[in-house]
């Protein structure tokens, strides 16, 4: 997504005659709390703007005339283009400055203008800020042609603008207006830029596009409380082992590969982003790298373990090569591993094939040893690029890798989340040898459960999986977005990205409230798959489609009873219906819900009002009809039109 960021600075502008003047920016006496819903949203901008503490040049102040507020778009454009959405977080960028010492605490960075501030990154522990007024204006920033206004909530997805026509918009927040000042002041912006005062982000929305991660980070002046840091750091590192490319491995000429070492922090101060020790640097050997410095990927506390990686390229000439690396401490120098801290981490490898290609008659077998990264059912932010790595052992009688018939990992099924269908095995893996196999994937933009499957491949096209019969693919299964407890969609029911569960043992199905086991109406046999329609607030119960009853049905979410599973889009799931990645649709016009077969418009149950949402349980084979949960959870086949002029895919809370 292309987003242009502006700090909105006006000489003296008033958006609307109905808007009030900014309130004084004095410090609040209590925790931030949402303002009353009756307060009028405003983007009133001060006559003077404090200096912006950022090395980039701010735009020149601009005088903008008052604009008439156009109606909120609710349908597609005249050319038939589909509306989209803009979504994001307004989050508390946590940074507790130190009381003493020179080290930078976790979540903080040194400000180029002096002092310490929050790092401007949305991290897992950082909470959303509720009650903040966010406005959407027509045209690029700065713009005052407001078309929508919303107030943030304390959930994973803290604000959302739905039914947005294709075009260019400005998403903006004024921290000094009557609604926001009691919540935000005193403090300042850290994301997407370091700034004070009103801030806007220009967003381009294409037809039907859902924009995520249009985020604002706020650093409160006096929150959280300062922390005490260690004034004197002793840096020590211990080498624990090679994760990839063992010493003296053979590598294909010209191959780009990742060398990874496992290291333990044996000192008394943290490493990583915002700390004095935060880089791995090249110190000697052949110049085989793409960069001479690599940032540590995460905070490593004393006693913690981290995998450190560099990208190297094998030379074209055969021979043995060496590349040496050490950790770098700002204003001090470099440290290595070992008792004296002078031994570098090194990669030593050979370029060229070690032996002639193996004879005919190879038996290929592979054993899966474990997930190195991204355990199954991990939650990943939308549009995030990540590396999935499996550890595998060669249980056959022939080597794998450069120069051998088996030298690739190939995509064989699931969602297309990758850029390359085949990935080279990085080095020669002899019989009994162990290798970490990695693929680079990108999470989709819409929440849901996703799967990607891979197998080893020979030059002759033979595919080799893991397990006793060699048919099981290596796979990654992960969740995009929220897993539950966020958006309430029905009584006792919250939205979940999980759509199907597999029953591990015979499981009773209860009707009523989650956790009420007094009324068992049925049971599901082990090995069966159930469609999930929600999750209880405590995450202990799946709400599922009742088999032959009307109302709420629940089954245990204990991993001993049920486990999350996945059905690929296009999989038949019911008569006249196949699986789809769409979870919910919104009615753009008043329309009927039909009963029976898709396309049979003779019998309808109720009128579905415009603006309401329905949960999708499938799509017709021709893609013209959504199969939805019937009103009041009644049993049967209910269908609504899939025409983009009548329905639009959406998510709860949008």
C-alpha cells in the first residue's frame, strides 16, 4: 500500500462552523478515558504549530477553505467499482525512560534532538487507545472535506472506515480537540512520524480494496513510569551452534543463502533494537555479504538466546571460503564469542559439488523433526512477510542438495502466499544429515486461517513428503488477525478467525450459554469437522452450527477435544455449495434471503436490511450466491445474491 504522510499545519483554519475551539493541553489527572459520545468531532488546527522533532522536512503551512461535507458513500461508484475500507490502530507506543544509566530501555530509542522517546513501532504488548476521534476526509492530506468520523475502541482493530469509494483520502487525528485532548494530552506522535499536533495519512483506495495498518502511535509524556537501568554493562556472548550451513558444507556457485548462528547473551545488559548492542557486523574473511551490518531482530535479555543471520552469496569459482562476524556495541567496538570475547562467528563452506551425481537406485525418505519458526496456528498481522522454517532429516540412502537430483523444495498446495514455487536446498545433506528448509511467505490482508504445503522435488518431478509413506507435505498453518474476544457478534459470542474445527474425541454439543453443560442436545463423533460461527469471551468454547436445532450450540475449545483445521476454497461442503475465504457479507441494499436452492427466488424468508451483515457458510458453484447462516440460526439452506451491487465482503466491526 502506498501511503504519503503529512503533518497537517495550517496558519489559522476552522473546519466547520459547528466545530469548537481546541481545549487547553494540560496534563490529565487520571488514566485516559473515552469522551462522551455527544461531543462534536473536530479537526480544528491551531494558529501556530510547535516544531516537529523529525529529521524530515515538513510541508509548508497551507490555508484550506471550508468544504461542505459530502454524504457518506454506501454504494459503488457510477462506473460499477466496488467500495473498500480503511482500517488501523491508534496505539500507546510504550516507552519507560530510565531513571539512571545510559542504556535505552526496551521499546525506546534515542531521539536525535536529545533524550529518549518511544520507538514508533507497533509491538505485541502495546495496547490500543480507546475513545479517540478519527476522521476520514476526501482528497490528499491536508483536507477538511470530512466524509466519515469514528471513535476508536479497545480491541485489536481499533478503528475502521467501511464503504469507502475508490479514491484518495486523508485519515486524520487532532489530539487537541474537545474529544481527544482529555485522552491524549500531554504526549506526542511517534508513528508514522514524530510530530506534535494534528496528523494525517494520505491513503489511496482501489476498487474493493481493504486497507489495513493505517496506524497512529502516541507516546504519553508521563506514561508508563520511568524504570531503573543498569549503569555499567558487561557484554559477553556464547556460541551455541550452527543453525544453517554447517562448516565445510558444499554450496552451489552463485547461490544466495542465509547463514544462521545460535548465540546466548551471557552479559548483564540487553541486546537488540534501541540498545547499545544492536548489530552484527562483518569483520573479516571473503566479501560475500549483501550488507556489512545486520540489525538484531529482537530484544535479547541477559541469559536469553537468539538466532543471528546474514545473507551471503557463494562465489562462482570453486574453493573454500570464510566469512567472519562479530557483535557491535555503540561507542565501544566489537565483541565475539568465547571466554575472551575475541572469537568471531564464522561461516566456512566449499563452492562446488563434492562428488559426482549419485547412481540410479536412490531411495528418498525424509523425517520431519519440528517447526523452527512460526508454530502452527500462530497469529500473524495482515500483509506481514515472514520466513517459515522446518527441520528435516535425510532418512534415505542418497544425498540431497547442490549437484544432486533432489535439490529443491516445491509448493504443492494450499493458499498461494509465496513468490517462488520452488526453493533450492542450501547445501549438501548426506544420509542421516539434518537441514532447515525455509520459504518466504506473505500473510493475506483479510483475517482467516491459511495453509501452505510443500514437498521435496527431484529433477525427474518426483515429490517426496515426510512420514512413513512419504506422502505428508510439510505445511504451515497460521491465523491472520484476531482469534477472539474482540468484536461481539451475538449474545455471548465473539468473532474468531477460526472457521472449522476437527473433533479429536467424541464431543458433546450443548445448547444455551457457553459453559452451561446441563443441556446436551447431541454429540459429534471423533474425526468429524464442524463449522465455527464464533467463540466465547474466555476462548473456552466454540459456537458451532447446530445439527438439527434452532439457537446457539457450543462445543469445547480444549485442544484435547477439538483442534483448528482448514478447508481450501473450492472444497465441496454442502449440496450446491463450496468453501470460500469470505467470512461475512454486508447488504448494500434491502434484499430478500431465499430458502432452498441457489438461484431459486420463489421462496424467501425475510428481507435483509441494507447495512446488516451475515455470516457466509459457502458459495454456489457458479459464484453468484452466498450461502449464509439463516436468521435466528434456523436449520436450512439460506442464500443471498453475491452481486457486488447488492453485497460486499466485510468483517465484524467494519
